[in-house]
């Protein structure tokens, strides 16, 4: 299986029916895996717009290089800003 470039991110959706992903990815030291609930993507800003899957995917792509703690901290700050 080919390895993604260092700092790459893969988004895997886990549902009650199982996992759905467009590709398989091997994780290695330094990779970041983000587990989240639907409450994250369904969070709405004051105008009623959901945070959404596209915004989450772009966010993870942009910040994966910061590691797990960096992604967590920035994601919590981003969510606080939309509430």
C-alpha cells in the first residue's frame, strides 16, 4: 500500500453501519488520526450554517502538520468561534 506524503491527512467516516472511506491509509509515527462525532460537523454558527464535512476536511488538511495536540487546540478554537 503506498504511503501518503508526510503530514498528509485521511478522513474516514465511521457510522453505525460501519466505516466508509475512499481509500485505505497506513498510519505511521507522526501521522495524525482525528476521531470526531457528528456534533462537530453539525455545529451551527449564529447564522445557522453547519461547520460541515468540507470545512472539517480542509481544516485537517491545513493543520495536520501540527500533530494531534495542534489539530485539537486549533479545532476547539475554530469551533468556539462559530458558536
